[in-house]
C-alpha cells in the first residue's frame, strides 16, 4: 500500500480506529476451518485490516474507496466482517481472490443503541454478540430471549440475520425478526427506509415496528449479497413465557423415520407459535455430542458398524431423536405436552421432557456427588455429561447462548482433548469444518431419499455422515451436514472438499438445493449467465459501479 493511500485512509478514521499491516494480525484473520489455503489454486489474502470504532466511518471509507477506484496505484476493495466467526462458510476470509482487499473489521461496533422493553425491540450494531445481548438483558431484567444459534456466544447477531440464519427459539427465522435496517450502499449512499424518511417525530419508532416499510422492499438486498453494509439493525425479540419445557423423543428403529415425519409436521401445524422449530437427529450425530471418536481424533476413517453398536450400548443412543420446545402459560404448556404425548404414542418411542421429575431430581442429586467419584465411575461420568448437554440444550432453547454445539467441530481434531470446553473457538483452534446445508421437502419419502444419499456419499470420502434436520415450518426443512475433518492432513482436506462438491452437485439433481453457500462454492456453483444472477449483477453495477465491496460474495463473475 502506498504512503499516499495510507495517509488518505488514516485521515478518515476516528481517533481509536486503526489501520494495520501487521502480518501476525493479518494471519489471525485468515485462519479458518475450511482448508481453502490447502485446497484452492488461488489464494485468498488481505493486505491490511481496518478496525472501526464508529459506524459513521463506514461511509467515509466507502467514499474513499470509490474515489480511489480509477487510480491503479490507490485502488482497493473492502470486505466487511462482524465478529468473523462464520465457521464452515469462510470464517473471516474474503470471498474474492484479488490482491487489493482490505478487511473491514466491524467487531468493535458493539453499541446496543436502543431497547424498548415494552415492545421488545432492540437496535444493535454489527459487533454485538449473542453473549453481549444476553448480558444486557439479564443486567436490566428484561424478560426477552436472545436469538441464539449453535455457533455460540461470540458470534454476531446482526451478521447471522443478514446471512439468513436460524435457531430453535420461538422466532426461528432470524431475518424474519428484523424490522428495520440502516446502512450504506457500496456507492456510499446512506440507506434508511421510506417510513423512516417520512417520519417527522423525534423518536422515529414506527419504522422499527413494521418490517415491510413503504414501496419496494429494499432491505432484503442487504442479505446474502455484496450491495451494501449494515450499520445497525432493529430486531424483534421473543418474550420469555411463563412456562417452558423441551422434549426429546427417542426412536430405536431407523425405519420409523417415515412414520415420524408426518407427526412432526402435525405438531408444527397444530401448535405454531407454541412449539418452536423441531430438530431431528440421527444416531451418529447424537453420538458425536456425547462420545469420543472411537477411531481416534486424528483418524481419517468413519465409524464402522461395530463402533456404532458399542457406543450405542454404552450411551443408550437411539436411532433417531426428535428435539423441540414448548413455550406458553403453565396451562398451555401442560396441554400441549399432553397433546404431543398423544400424537407420538402412535410410535414405539421414549418421550423425555425437561420438566419431568426424573430430570429435576437428577440435576439436584448430581450437585452432591463429588467430582472425583464422577470421574472414576465411567457410567456415571457418561450420565453426567449427557445431563450437562441436555441442560445446555435447554439453555439455548430459552435464549441463553453457550458452546455445547461447538464440540462437534473437534471430532477429528488431533488435539481435541487439550481444549477447554468453555473456551472453544473452531477457527483459532485449527478445526476442520465445512457445511452442506440443503433444503429438503418435508415429505417422508424425500427425507428418506436424502438420508440414504448422505449415508452413501460421505463414507466414500472418509467423512462421517452426521445428519440433522431442522424443521423450520411444517413444509420446510433444512438439513445441516457437518463435514468434519483433520485440517492438518492434506488428504483429509481434499477429501472433505471433494465430499462437499459431490453432495452439492449430485444433490441438486435430486432437488436438494443449499440455502447457504461457503465463499468457495459461491465462485464455482453460481452461474453468472442465468437470468437470476444477471439481474443480481445489474443491481450490483448500479449500487457498486466500481466493484469495491465484498468482491465475489454471492455475485459470480
């Protein structure tokens, strides 16, 4: 970077913001779980990092980037990140492979700008994490839930919403809970809704209460795109209910999947708004939560039938587990629990509820057993770990973030046992993780076809076929297939990428279309010549004529 450009950038930054060329700092931001540096011929790199402390600097930098775009010596592009914890999809690495990329770190923009306790509306900046919002709500005794995800406490709420992420709390679809966005298009033009522009009041609250605004709906253009940067977002939080219970329905026979699907659909249709989304996990996925890898963490082999049988016997792991939650008044929760019992009595299954007497008593008893005894009695140790995971899963359903789901990323980490379970960070810790996240029609036959497809494909590449279905609505299912591998093993990295590519390309032929793509897939899978992406490029050209923002992000060339 020339001294002139350095000076220009520093002149537009606020006092505590920074521009860094430090190779060590740059390398930290380029750490990822995906193994792109090992697998791709083109290498992603950034040549500087700008860390902002004030949101108004976003416009100044966009204006500067556009001003410099026609000067070969000064031209640069910006790639904004929030917390940079987009594990499995790119982490904090840029989508493009140009040589003039400056990473724009928005992680220090952590202001909770406004909270309306009466309406449950919170306005946040890009760096606000799940844990920060949780702490804020607890500190001020606000009875609302954080829109948590399995990615954990250190992840940006705003970034997850604009990537169209989802969770298992009542407002499952996180972008659907976004009522208002403010930000900047790539050409530097500020954005606020037409409602906000027309509102002549002092507080301008009404825009925060109505998602769709007035005129064409433009806020969707900020999601899964490279058209602009969101500087603040107002989201609607779900209020904590008077009562709650989570349910775990366990089926020992794999063949019961076809019978379970219409029952799950019935629950979601009949108790919409009372029952949140429902997860359906297969046996291998469940074992990854409670068991150690029987092949060893540095193994490049999938579990064999005898491994599964042994672990199943030790952990009493069912073939399929249905996980959901009921929110409402005491009477409503009691009634819906009774109805769910009635519905699933049609199947040979075991039904466990978090408010069951056995769970309540177990939690009380465990507190009085010395840890020395627990650690030296394997069956007891396993039971305690299962109960702990059960309780942490309940916390997530109640909107309290934790790291229980991150353990999965360490399944094949050679040094998995060395990490403190409370300080897990897959990107920094060197985990190998990619995601296959296709939409699957919620019909039993189609879901079985998908299960067979994944179970046949993954082992060909030495990848464990962990399967989770998240039933977002009665007609919509997203399956998340974690491709977990040893990042330090070049062959394992190659196998992981080849497995993902096979799942995607063959899955498309069967109607399994990803709802979300990693930064590599965005380049090779999307066809710039189709009508859809030609329209996207027309919008991009209008809003970013110099292509200075997030080059290549959901924008094939």
